C-alpha cells in the first residue's frame, strides 16, 4: 500500500518521531508523519521575535533594498519578517528576487510576488555559485537575516566584490517553554526518531538538555535532518545524521526517514529468512 507520495503508507508505523520545528511551521510536517503511519511528537524548540526599528531605520533599510540588484530570501521566516516592514510592493520594482528553497519560493507567491531565481540545490552556496559562474550578476544585494544567520553567504558576496546590504530582522531564540516536554520526550523509551529542520534546532536541542542526555538521545534514536547544513552542525558535535534527503525540504526528510526504516526492516527480514 502506498501513499500519495509513492511511499509505503505504514513505513513509520509504531514509530514516534520528535518534531523540533517551530509550532507555526510544523503542521504539514506532523501530518506527513501521520500519513506514513507514524506518531509525531511536537516539541517546538524554536521561537521568533521581531527586531524593532524606528521609522528612520526602517526607511533607510527600504532605500537600501531599492538600490539593490537582488533581494535574497534564505528562508520563509526572513521573507515574512521583511514583508512586515515593507509599506509598498512597488518599492521592489526593478529589484530581482531570489529564494533559497522551494517553500520560500512558494511563500513569495502568497504575497503576489515571484522568484526570479531559485537554485536547484536549496542552499545558499548554490545561490552564490550562480553569481560566481556569471549566470547571475549584481553590484549590490540585500539579504534579510536572523540573529543566528551565519556569514557564509555575505562573505561569499564580499569575496566577489558585490556589496551586501544586510540587516537582522528577527531574533531566533530557544523556546524555553518546551524544556520540560523535551526532557520527558528524550527520557521516553517510545521515542524512535528525532528530526531537525535547521542548525538552530540542533543548537537549542543541546542547550535545553544536559550534554549526557542529548548525546544519549542522539545515539539511541534515528536522527533525520533537512539538509547538509543541518547535518554539518551535528557533525561539529561528533554526531552523524542517519537520514539526509537529496532534496532539502521537510517533506523529503520524512520520505527519506520512512525509506530508511523500510530498507532497514526489509534487510532484517532478509537476514532472518537467510
């Protein structure tokens, strides 16, 4: 039996999957886990707080946007934060839009906008390579940021001689209200898998738990991540992700997790038959 994504509908049957994404972004992810037969356990580790700006600061930022060749959104969160600041969409006339990720591109469309470029590989590095190889060109780009955004993309543009107008539009913080639930979740023997959709989720997972507990949980459970950047953040802690999808989306992460169990359990059955 297969679901609408072409996967065995029950490949996650009997599996409790920890979802660490912000609650506002976890609905479809939890539903996808259920469609594969699993039990999502939502313990949001991330919360967002908008940066406050004076009217003068806001207008200065919008002027920088208008003077840029490209406006680059690296996530849906950066897009939403930007749209709360802009007063008129006609300010974007003549400015090309780039989105890192399919979902960010789709989110743009809900605002009546369309991405001029989305890299095939949903990473900032893939976007940067398009400027490196001459496919895209700019004298100045604007990048809305989170307080935890790394400088890789900014440094890459600077190395190319491209001016960057960047601004932190929102703070990414640990959801302290989830600490007790997280402690209970990792202590439970029912937990089968842990999912991380960003390096921030990895960071807060390790901040909200004593090291002995988070290491034990990551060693005991199957660890699935949304993409290479998140996998890299785990590797810095000495942890290797079990599941990294080829396409860096939340849905693909769950599909890959389901296939992981399908292959693992199929292999066990073959060994028993042998």
